[in-house]
C-alpha cells in the first residue's frame, strides 16, 4: 500500500502530567495542553476545522463530561466528535477523516484526571452488574489474573521481573514529562506487586493532525475487540492486541522487525512487558527480560510516568512522535528512528485494543 | 513565606454520584440465576455451530455470532484456571485476605468468576504458589439463595 494522497501527518503534540493542581480546572488543563500542541505544531486554532475528544464520564465525574471539556479543546463552532474511548481511537478517527478528505486539520485530545475521583472504584462499575460487579473486579485485577496464568507457565523468573521494574522506574525518572510529585498507586492484587502499579495522575494529551506533510506520517492503524465475557477470553494470548497490531502493521505494509521503537500500553508493568510476548517481540516467558534490556521499548517509562484512562493510548502515540522527531529529551533513544508503533486499550480489562504505526516522512 | 491572598485561594468542592438503576438480566441470565437459586445447579448454553458450552449461560455467542440453544448442566466440580488474592480492604467486598478466580467447570468451555474459600492464606506468597497448580474445586451453594452470582462459591476439593 502506498502513501495515500490524503495521508494524515502529526503536526505536533503536548502532554501534561500533573496531580491535584487546584489552580487549574480540568478545562484549564485541556486548554493549556491543546495550546501547547498547537505551539509544537506551529499552528493556530483558527486553522483547525475539527476536534476529536476522548473522555469518560465516570473518570471525570461529570455526566456528558465532554460538554465542558470539548470547548477547552477548541470545539466551539467546529465539527466535533466525542468518544468515551481510548485516546488512540480518537487519533485513529481523526486520521481517517483527514485521509477521507473530510477534515483539513484536527485537534485530538484525551484526558483523565485521577485526582478528582477514585478510578479503581469507578472502574468496577464498568463491569457486568450480574456476574462481575458483585465480586468486585476492577481494571487492574484483570492484570493480576493474567499474571497468575503467566506464572503457571513461567515460574522462577524473579530476576527479570525485578529488573523490568527497575528499568521502568529508571526511565520514568529520566522522563521530563513524568509526574514528579503526588499521584498514587492503586491497590494491586496478588500476584501483582505494588511496585508494578501505574502511577495514577492527572493526564491531558493533545495532538494536531493534518494532511500537510510533516516529519511524521500515520502509516497504519488497527483495532480489535475481544469478548466482553472475561471468562471466555484467552487472557494470555490477548488476541485483540495481537490483531490490532497486525492490522496496523499490515496497513503500513510493514512488519514488527521494521519498527525501531515501541510504546506499548498496559495497566501494570506486567501488562506492558507481556505485550512484547503477545506481539512476538519477546519469546514466551521473556517479556520482563526484553522489557528490561531492550532498546526502544517503552522508553517513556510507561505507566510509571503517569497513568489515567482514557488518555493513555494517545500518550503512547505522542511519546512515539516525540522520539521520531528527536524531542523526547531525557528519554530520547539514540540513533536514527524511522518507525514506531503505539498501542492503547479500552476497558473493560483491555477488551478492545488499538494500534498505530508512525513513520518519519 | 508569603501570606496567601484570599482572593486567589483555589476552591475545591465535593462531588458524589448516587443514582439508582434497575438492570434487567433477560430471560437466559434469569434462568441461569433461578437454576442456582431453586435447583442448586449451574447451567450453560450450547453454541449450535461449535458445540461450545458457555458458562454463565447466555443468549448468544459473541465469537460465532449466533443464538445459543440447548441448556447444559455443568460442574459442580471444575478447575481453578487463574486466580488473584486480595489483601486490601475494598468497599463492598469481604474482609481480606480472600481468593477469587476463574473456574472452568466440568462440561463447560468458558470460565466463571467467584470466590475460592478454604485456602490457607496465612502466607499469601506461599498460598499463591500452591494455587498455580490449577487445583480442583467444587461449587458450594449457600443455604439462603437470592438468585445472585454470590449464591455460590468455590472450595478446594483437596487441601493444597
């Protein structure tokens, strides 16, 4: 597949990771981040003709949250679409509209402010009220169940698990965009460990997409959805993640070996590391080791740098953009980077996955 | 230290959602729960094209996208496939520590979530290591049943 006459390019991005900043409302944070993305793109809001926003009412504690958050992203008198889904899906939708010639320049924004609510508790309410809610599963407990299955097959890999955790913490410490103070870790269930938790934070991320040739082109996207019934899923194979990545790579006419940099989303360290095995980037049982030792694998520090649904897929994408354009600062991967793959997921328990391939133009 | 300007003092207000809903289980899930409540048995539904038995019973298979057919009794014994041990107190859940996990009941092709009781949790790491062996479990029904998923739990058939 060649370059579409209406290819979508990322013109600029901005990421804001804070905690309980009482000086700024959620719309304030969105406005400042979108303004930052416009500045990074060298563009003005007057050039934008559409907005795609990813936000979730339960996370934001506002019914129809996007009614107040969308104007902060520039929706006033613009063609605006609101998604209660992951930010990477919002980017995919904006890119599709640009490729179809429906939009010239689009603001994509996603937000989740963990300090205003209790994400772990509200995530319980997203599950089925008959079979799951009475038993209290939350977004992170799926990772614990998955890890128990992984440990059944791969016992005794304590050293690589510990090294992966250290590597993630080290990368987050070098990431100037990571949360520096505040935040908290959700209570994780055995066999997960607290140090494998994400750092809950207030996250807003924005990207400016358009057809104007820029340094990074969106070369492929993929999406896939697994069963809603967790008991039906193959928690280890994670077919929706594998399929989304395959589709993104296929639409970019690429293979995983062509990718220089991966930003893989996960609710916990284990989910980030295990994604490497699902995508065939690590041998079975070697996800933690590859995560610890690999170059160009979640150099951002993943969830340790800050985490809140539904912003994270777009954060992973923005981190890829910053790497490909040499703007990643303290976590910049050395050498020439030509292609990157970002993933994101949607609740419940990563039922749906999205993936996007970026290439330098 | 500067004296805070009261005009600039940030304002934070509390918020709370407490809406009421009425969830309809539908005919198939209603029978699933009523079978537990009245007959103390766990039922699945069979997928015509693949023969898979889905538990908990449901009206359609999302993988093959077709209506389910025959009702099939499964269990009451099965295998604890995956588990987690909850060591912190969560609102609405039992006092910790406790085990919950997905069990594939005999005759079923999918797993059902519930509490697993009777596990010595004095040492959580040690208990977790033992549960990795996928022990056999049995569904135990409550004396008083309300037609809820919590009308039963699992217990280990043999000590681990």
